[in-house]
C-alpha cells in the first residue's frame, strides 16, 4: 500500500475491498447542536483482520468518528455502512453486537454493582441465559487477565483495572469490530503494555478487527496495520506505518510528532551524514538498522 491522500471535495468514497470491508464511511459529516463540526466529508473503512489507527491531535474528529461506527451518532450528511447495512437510514438495531466501543473514560462505561455484573450486562442483553452470560463474562475477564476482580466494586478499581474491565465487557459480546478511544491514555506503563498486548491478541486469536483513536504515534507504530491521519474532521492521508511515519512533512501537517523509533533513526542518519536506507518501526528493527549502518 502506498500513501493515499483523500480529496475532501470528492462526492463519494468508493469501497476499497467489498469482500473484506466491515465498515465503510462514505463522505460523512456531523454537526453538533451548538454548530461545531465533529467530522466533515469523512471517508474511512475497516477491513477484516486488521488494526487501524486513527491518528490526530485533540479536536481533530477522531472520537466523533468512533461514535458513528456503532450508531451512537448518525451523520447529518453522507452515509455509514456496517456489515453491508446502512446505519444512517435507521438500520441500527443490535449494531452493538457487531461493533463494541471502549470509551476513553472507563467511568462512562462501568455502572453495575460488581465487575461480574458489569461484564454480564452485554451478554444478558444479547438474550443469553444467566448461566451462559456468566460463563461469557468469566471467559472475557480471564481473557484480559482480570478474573481476580470479579467480585470487586468498579468504583474502587484503579484506572488500569477499570480499563481492563471495560474491555472485558465488550469482549464478552464477541463483536466483529472493537473500537477503542485512546486505549492507553492515563495508564501506568504496566497496564499500557497489557492493553497493547490485548489489542494484538484480539486480532490474532479472536479474529476481531480493531480501530484505535490515538495521538500516541509510538503506540500506533507498534500495533497498526494501517494508519489514518485525521485533521479538521477528515482523514486526509493513510498508509502503512512505515510509509506514513517516514514522511515528516505529512506528520507535521497532521499536527503530530514522529514516533520515537523513527525520530532516533532519522537523527542518527543525519548525524552520520548518511541517507536513511531503511524504515525501522519496531525497536528490534531500529537496533538492526543501526547495527548495519
């Protein structure tokens, strides 16, 4: 894949791969009641078996787009399709079975008396029996490494524990797509690593496609298959991490800073007076590139 620049004046965004496309956002716009624009002529898609990172600064439209992916918001113009059905025109029933959202603030998602009750809520609303819902909840909690929290009160959990429980609540419903808004923000390093490992595992072991919204380009570089740069409510460029992140002008245009691995390699090449011949993204790739320079 090469870097694709989106034309905000184009009337439609044609499907990229109809057989693999799970989500298709076709030139969608949303204006809030106060007149502020959340997204504008937004083109976006999610394919089966991929992790997509939406990267942009605060206020760029990332969170607004995420809320359109499971029908929490609907566009004032354009269309959003999920699994072949238009949610813009009223086909939003049971959409949360397909698209699970993990909010940036875990306190917005946790409300039940105990962790078990909270994670069981979704499966029960899917129509499962109490026994099946409990089994699904326990399986999800074990899957995120939080089974020991089952009888805890959500209000008394740490921030990292709340994030794991929030993710378990979505995982218990076995969605096709999981959407996470700033999944590692405000977490300590240990829980950040655990959440990052879970995202990779969801794709590898569960076959779940994942969308993350983040301004942490180091995270995006490590886990994303595709990076979408968001500015002024639109995706204006996208591509593989090594393509996008080795285009400093593009990252500057997005109002972001280069991932640390990329920055170190480019600064090293400049200091050595050599041209960057490789595009290391992961730490081991950086070490190998420095050793071979």
